[in-house]
C-alpha cells in the first residue's frame, strides 16, 4: 500500500533500479551456471576419453591375470600429474572384476584385492547398483547422495563380454571451488556494472517522472481561481507526455479566458442593472432639484434684495448645483458640462486633502507633468481624483505614503494614485467597483462605484494593481473637446 501511494518521482526510479538489479543478477547467475555446467561436462568428457584409453589397455593384462601390469597402467596418471586435469583431480582408480570385487587399486592399502568395495566405502553401494545391468556397454556416471565424489564407470570388454569395470573416482570440491570463484567474480562485475547503471537509471527515471509530476502538481493545485498562463509550469516537448502537457496548458488558458470573460459579463450585467436603478433615482432627484434652483433664481430676480438673504440663497444655489452635477455623474447617458481640467484643479485638490494628510501624518507627494488645460470636464476629473485620494489616505497607515501622478500619454490623461496601505486580494478586486463594497470599517462603499461610473461616462478605463506594500489605481481618460 505504501509503494502504491508513493510519488512517481520515486516510484519510476525505484522500479528502474529494481529492474536493472534483477536483470544484472539474473544474467550473472545464468552465466555462472552455464559456465560451471559447460566446464563440468567438458572435463568429464575428457576424463571419459582418458578412461576409455586406460580400459582398452587393461584388456590384455586382465586376460593374462597380470595384476602387476594392471596396477602399473592405472597408476600412470598419478606418476605423470601433467596428464591429469588440474580441475578434475582423480582421487584413486579401481579395477573391478566381473564379480564386482576389487581386482586392482591405486590405493591397495584402502581397497585390498578381492574385497567388496561397498564393505569398505558405503558409497559403492550406488556404484554396484549401476553395474547390475550386465548388458550395458556404456560409460556411466554415478553421484552418490553425499555429492562429495563423482564415479566414472567404464566397462572393460573382451569379445563382447564384460571382464571388469574401470572405476575412476573424482572429488566434487574442485567444481565447488570453481563455482564459488565464478560467483565471486560475477558478483564483483555485477556490482561494478550496477554502480554505473543504477545512478544512470535513477537519473533517467527521474527525468521520465518530472513531466508527470509537474502535470500532477498543476492539476492538484488548481483552485476555484485558475492560474495565469505564466504560472503554469508544464513540461512541453514533441513526445506524448509533452503533447499532453501542451494540451492541458492550452485548456487551462482557454478556461482562464472563459472565466475572465464570464466575470466581465457578470460584472457588466450587475453594473448595468445598478446603473439603470441609479439612473431612475437620479432622474427623480433632478426634478425637485430643478424646481428648487428655479425658485432660487426667481427669488433672486423678484424677491427682497437684502445682503444676508442673497448670501444665504447663493450658498444654497451652489450646494444644489454641486448636488445636480454629482447626480449627473451617476447617469451614464448624461454628459456633464464644465470647464476644462487644468493645473489649478490639482492645487485645489491638494488643498482639500491637507486635513486628512495632517490627521494621519501621511507623506503625500505629487508628480504632475502638464501645465496647460486638458480637454476633459474638470468637475468629473476632480471627483475621480478626490475619491481615489480619500480612499488611499484612508487605506494607508499612519506615517504612510500616498502619491498622485498625472501625465498626458498621447490622446489620454493618465491619473495614477498609489499608497503603501493594505493589500487587496484578487478575489476582492473583481467586486471593488460595485456599490456598498467597502475595504475598511468606515465608508459607505460608494466612492469607487462613483469613480467607475464617471470613468465609464468619459469613455475611459480604470485598473487596480495590488501587492504587498503597494496598491495602485490607474485611470485612463481620453481627451475630448468640451462643449
């Protein structure tokens, strides 16, 4: 269960390492087995050839009952050790007569003449069983159950009759030593090969697993908010895994575009619905406003002209006009009429901000790169800048920093308000310009909505960028001729 749940970055290299190790040891074992078996067969074949030669030489001495001559013949390989195999050293040679008793031996003190060999060495019981088939003329190999010796039985024939048997005894220990030597050498070579192959196999296994792990990580980390295209790190190549990664990345990009389009549609529908509602309310407010302004104008023309009354009615008139212009900003189809925006408006705005700046000890800076008038309504431009600066001062901490930058770029006026206040998460930015959406504890949540309505009315755009220690609002308003 543990290996089943293991990551592919470990599972693939481990499988490759296990496969390489198993294959190496299997090949080494097979080669050792085949080499030992071939060596054994070759040596036994050579011993059998020598035994047949000796058996042929024993026919005449045995027919003449020349025991001494038989002893000299079978002792010849021990007199000349170079004629005997270095790997298959015979311990002794017996010559059995037709009755399967000892006729001659290279170790007469151990196997006296006319003795039953089985009574001397119990292993000869298996040898005598093999000799029970009198009709057999084939060389036989007998390995007793103890596996210590190999007995090579070569019949001695004369005129088609077996007159005896040449028994050549060989020790198994040279084979065992040779097998152990081969096993040791094979193990060393296998370990050296594995020392080279295992790191290479683990490396290639890791390379194979990386694309799958990357794809798995991307799929696992997908949240309700899809990542941006530059945040998707997927292996791409021409092979099947690379093509899968490309297709998955393309799918995520398309889903992201679809998600953004869907959010824009939802936001547009929501704002359009709110805009229709506010337009109706604004129209209802304009009707009494118009009546009150007409009443003031009539009174100023035909009423009592004392200074205090005129001053009071002038204040009321300016207030009602400001209310009318603010309401007009809420009407998307309305075109506010006012003088062009100029550098004096910036001075007025900065003067209005001084109370808030001094209250929070904010470091307020401005950078304005124009001195002439700009063909946009000053009333609306002032409203946009004032609302953005008020929000920035409110959002920053005491001794924080607020910057206003205004410049002309081509046929548009760029207004940038930045502060080092609180970070705005992306999920809140999507709803930032909706009414009654407030980032702080205080505020009605209408300031940014009014800004958005004014910018839309002027045919411009507004963007928000927020990161740690900096939040920036960028407004772009196309320049136009005032009427």
